[in-house]
C-alpha cells in the first residue's frame, strides 16, 4: 500500500463510519417534542456534529490501522487476493 492508497482507504473508511455514527443515538424533532416550522418531524433534533465527527475519526483510524497492519504484515498478499476465487472450488 502506498501513500495515496492509504489516504484513499482512510477517506472511504471515514465516510462509511460517519454514516453509521450519525444514526447512533439520534432523536427526531417529534421525539424531542418540538418541531421547527418548515421542517419534517423526522428531522434530527440535536445533531451534535462535532462530537460525532471526533468519534468517526477515532473509529476510522482504528479500523484503518488494523487493515494497514494486515497488509504490511504480509498476512494477505496480492497473490492471495488474485487467487481468492480459487479458494471456493
């Protein structure tokens, strides 16, 4: 894995993790009991984006580190990936 591949992998993991973290513990305006005029009742009441971005960054960094360790340790090589379909014959 080169530098560009590492950055791209981290960016993909970060956004996938963000989509999961944003939904955790989310309350709608209807659940909170106050609906802002002009918005949908299912809209988030309090997004708290700064905290969720921090958690997303930490979780994505841990996942990235595990994947990078697997790649650099040689547990999975390019030959393993190329021959992956032959494992199920």
